[in-house]
C-alpha cells in the first residue's frame, strides 16, 4: 500500500537550473549573488523595502523580536495557539509572552481579547496568521497605534495571501516568513525578515551574522547567532518565487476540491472559505472535530495512518507546554477555544505535489474513518 504523505513540495521549475549555476560558479555560501536577488524579489513581492534572508522562519522571528529592542521583562501579546517559535523568540530574550485565545472557525487569535491584556510592560503585539486566513489586522494596528506598541507579523504561512487586498508580510513594523517545505514556497530550510525601516533592516543584518561590528570585523558589542542563508537556498527560492501565483491558485483549487467533497461528512468543521477581508489560501487543509465527536484528533490520525494517509495534528497551546509550565509561566491560565482546536484539529495531505487521484483516496478514506468514529 502506498502511503500518501502529509506534504510533498513541487520542485519542477528552475530549481535544478539555478542550483547548477551555484555549483558551476562555486558560489554556495551566504555571500553568493542569488541571496541578494532573492531578498530583493521576495521583499518587493510584499511591497517591503528590505529583506533579510535567514536560516529558517524561527530565526526570522528571533531576529525580528531582538531587532525591535525587546528584552528582559517586556511583554509581547500573541496567540496561545501557535508554533513555539513565536513564544521562544520572546522567552529567549527574557521577555514574556502574554497570550490570547483563538477563534474556533478562523483558527486565528481573538483580536478582541488583546486590549485587556495590555499593561505598561507591553512592548509589542505579534500577529500570527494561521492555516490560510489572515488575522483581523486592522483591529491590531488600531490598538498598536493607540498604545504605541510595535507590531511583528508572522507571515510564515501566508505567502501570496492578502488582507483587504494588501499583501500579508507588509503589515506592522516588521514581518517574517518561513520557507520550510510545507510553506507555499520553500528553500528546504529558510526564512526572511522584511521591513520598510532602514535602521531596523541594518540591525537585522547584524543580528543574522554574529553581530560583527561594521567598522571592525571580529569585534562585537552584542551577542546574536549565525542565521545566515546560503546561495543554494536562494537558488531554490528564486525558482519557487517565480511560481508563487500558480502555487496559490493550485492550493485554492485543492481547498475547494476538498471542501466540496467533504462537506457532507458529519462531525467535521471544515475551513472557512472566505471572510470579508480574505479568501483562504489553505496553507494546509485543516479541519476540526465537532462537539458531538467523542474522540480526539489523535484517534482519527491513527485510523488514517492505518489506511495509508498521512496527517498531522494542529499546534499545541503555549500555556500547556511542559517547558513553560516547568518555569511557572502561564500557571492557571485557560483558553478554552484554543485548547479545543489543539485537541480536535488536524490536517490532511495538502502539499503542492498532491495529485487528484491521491486527493480522491484521502477523501474516500476520511469518509470511512469518520463513519467508523460516528
Ligand atoms: C513554519 C512556521 C514557523 C517556523 O518556521 P521554521 O522555518 O520551521 O523555523 C513560524 N511561524 C509559523 C506560523 C509557522 O507556520
């Protein structure tokens, strides 16, 4: 029985050609010419002036948060339901994530819970767009303005998405992307920080590369890490970026195909196709078990795996992470809807290389599995 993996990227454009150029020219490190070209094209694609390519999306968040000067004791508001990269970028600097719940249908942070969490220690709000629909950004920007807060936009899953027709990755002070293989465009591993602020971009460049001082090499006034991005990664990224519109179209078509065929299954809450600010781009095709289903996402995943279908659960909440509980962070905090999503949400194969035949097999298997569970 052939297993259908949860994700497989599509690498049949100019990837091989550009990679061969790296090998033939000898430019394989972060000094190669594709890096700058990729930074320029990627940042321009979201209307930002500067792009700083880094080793992955987590590094992009760390660089962005540190560049904004966030440190010891500062508070950053973010959803509890997200990947740990968001919280880690803050806790690594001795700052504190302050959490809000998420919406059961859009799976994004509840922006109406943010204002009550603002204190005199709050320095920034981290917007995290999840699974295919953007956060209600206008509400966040209005709060940031009112309370003089910085805005970090984690657009890791939002390549090619817009909010009210403006590109995701163009909002707030600084935005970040990931190019992990399950994102709309990939470089294997990789990430980017984008901003319009010249000074911030200079700080990001320094933080990406061990904080070498500009005037004298090997002298350091600050500590960071090596988050450099190679010419090989940029070669793949340029080829991927050429096809972004096509990829977004393909993902939307896949999303519609799944929804049409899954909507009659009892017990599943499917992704919202559109809101008044965006059409879903289905970073991955996720779904949530509804209240009458007794089992959790893991039980469904196990049955799918037995029938050769890969799947993955949704994120696990930050306030329920053992590592933070051990430190006494978030003690006693409850976010009921986020907790529900983490226990009942999962996603099915939805990578760009997925064929129609594979999708049909996923659909028929999921129908069988859900009938068994119902
Ligand atoms: C993938 C992802 C990241 C992390 O990116 P990596 O490249 O895997 O480090 C950060 N935030 C979100 C929302 C993501 O989906």
